[in-house]
C-alpha cells in the first residue's frame, strides 16, 4: 500500500500499538534512574563499581544494535518484519526483570549485576528497535508519522509515571519499604509485558514496504554515518540523551542532599516532571506539523534548557513551589524522544529513495546506539563525584562543600548547556517537510509500478 493510499490509523490502533511502551518505558526509567541507585544503596555495591558496570554493559550493548537493525531489515515472515522480534524480547525481558528487581539480595556481587544487566539490555534493544521499526511502516506520511510517534511517546510517559508511582505508594501505604517498592516494580513489568505486546500483535497491522534486501552491515552502517541528515540527528539525539540521563542519575542525590527533601519527595518531583511531559506531548506533535519536525525539536530543546535551569535553581524548603516549577520544566520533555525517531524514519525514506534499499531498522538502531552512548556518558558524573569524595550514603557529617558544589554543577549547569547545543545542531537541517513529501511521492510511484 502506498503512502498516498495508506489509511489514517485510528486512535484505538495507535493505543494498542503503543501499549508495549508501558513496560518498556518502565525499563527505560529504571535503567538510568532506579537501578543504579538501588544497587548502590540497597544491594551495597560501591558507587564507582555501579557506574563502571553500567557503562561497560552499555558499551557492549551498543555493538548489538547495528546487527539487530540489520537482522530486522532482512527479516521476512508472514507475521511481518518487526513483530517476531518483539515476541522474542518478551520472555527475555520477563526473566531479566525477575532477576534484576525481584530476587536480588544485598551483597550480590558485581558479576551478578553485569551478567543480568547485559541480558536485560539485549532484550530491551530487541523490543524497542522492533517497536520503532514497526512505527515507521505503520504511517509513512510526514505528519502522520509525527502522530504515531507522538502516541508512542505519550504511552512511554504513562509507563514512566506508573512505574515511578509504585514505590511511593508502597512506602506511603505501609505495604513495605523502598526495596519492596522496587520488587513490586519488577512484578508490574513482568505482568505487563505479555499482555501489552500480545494485544499489539493481535490488533495492529504491519504493512510491508518495497525495497531490495539490505546488504552488508559494517559498510552500510558507516556509509549512513556520513549523511548530513543522519549526522545532525545523531549529534542532537546524543546531547538530548546525555542531558536527561544526568538529571535522572543525580536527581535523588541533588534533591536529597542539596535541597533537603526525602526520597519520596524527590520521586514525586520526578513524577510531576514526567506528567508534564505527558501533558506537553500533544502540543509539540501539533507544533511540529506547523513548523516542521526539525524546527519544532530545536525550539523544544532551547525552551527545555531555560525552564530546567530555572526550576533547579529554586531553593529547597518549599515542596509545592518546587513541584510547580518542575512541572513547568517538564512540558517540553517528550519532544526530543519522539521527534528524533520520527525524523530518522523520514531519513529512512530518503535512504530507500536514493539507494532502493530499505534500511529503516539499521537507521533506527544507529539512533538507538547514540541514545545509549548518551546514557553511558550520563553515568560519568558518578565517577566525578566519587573522585571528589561524594558518598551516596553520607555519614553523620554529610558530604563536603566541594562534593555538594560539584553535584550542583553537574545537575544544573551541564544538562542546560547540552539542551541548548542539541537545538543549535539542527540549524539548516536539510530534510524538510516539503523535501520529504517529494520523496514520498516518488516512492509511492515506484512502489505502485513494482506492484503492478
């Protein structure tokens, strides 16, 4: 089916397609935010060890992505190209959640964290790349693609909000302590995975695109990296990955030891930040259809920098005020994640137009790799903080002034600068809406001729 004849997907179909985002987003927030702090405090591993393990696994996992994307591009089954991969990821992620969240005990060695974290990341990569590739073929039109990825991002944020609420509810209702909340988080993921992915498999179609099968892996990967559109997207996505990654990894330390809030209050600040992202997502999807995805993303990045720095400079001692400013700061949060994915799918159309080869899976895997590199870099502050003597669980005298000042610079200033740079990189972005529409018309004509 050509893009011109492709139906406008109903809200029900997009909701079913986006359902797997609920457990996948839970992993997405747990990996950079919950698990590093959980393994440093509850399990008892040294902060530097946790950072080193997460960084090592991330670097290994990045190597998986191009091969996974290449494999998805070559997959042809009667169930589709991407859906079998999502089915494969389901039992992997269920087992990883059980081992990482539920059964781990204090004193577990670094090897336990390394092995199961690597297995988790492999399953996570398969699941997320499968869903992103599926989204690219679900709606090939420029604006409709923004809509699909907008739904994808809304459900991601809902998943984040739900998973962040669980530990707080467990503690506040007296059901258990923080560790019990993390275990319940794991059980929630385990239950949601087969339900949401199963529903998507049944309710959502997967259109087949035309194009020669991809050839090679490393050469194609490197050739794509030379394209201006891809380069701008990757640099912007890298910066957009590092900034919130630093925020997430240091949030509990900053609000706890600098602003004086307890763990539950800090978790609530993160919660309202993500809820704001949920509220703001429809606006940024609409805004991108008016000014183009590249300009929409650039504006969102710069606005996000200004609001974030302003919110984090608010003094402690006033929970309500801090919650309000964190909500305002979170309004542009969703734009970066869904617009970069939609823009890379557009770049996939350009690649198929120029070469005749459908490399959508490979291109999305490159974008996934830069996001993961961003998360690796985002853990570098752990090493810096350990170097200046910062302690995750401070003694009676607390951390030194130098350690706390370093924490504030890393948490406030660095993400703000990175967000501004992410918007600036997109200047003179070449794949505009008009150019993409020309490409789609040419592809539609080519596809119609091939089908005839």
